[in-house]
C-alpha cells in the first residue's frame, strides 16, 4: 500500500495547515521554510510578509468583526535571534 504525504501548506482562505490543521504556518511548515530560505532571512521575511497580507485580506473577508494581529504568527518567529 502506498501512502502519500500531505505537505504542511496553507489551506486558503482559512489559513490552517492542510496536513495537521494547526494555524499556518505550523511548526513543520516553519521548519521547512527555514530550511528552504537558509542563508536568506530577508527573502524569508519578504515571502512571509506577502503571505501575511494575503491571509489578512482573506481572513478579514471571512470574519470582518474579528481584529487580526498576524505579525507574530507570520513574522515574529522568523526574525533572527540574538
């Protein structure tokens, strides 16, 4: 029997992980992004910033009454540590 793996990618417009159902980017997605953008922290932050803007637009459409603070979820974890 063959099993196919489901990547830890975002399920739009809900921005939950397709694999584990956690808020995206989930821990496995974060690890994958760090590996993919190894040595290019600026590129990673630009990529995540674009995704954060897309998520904000889509999540606001789904629930306009709920204020969104997506900074830590999308960017806070990816900043370089001292």
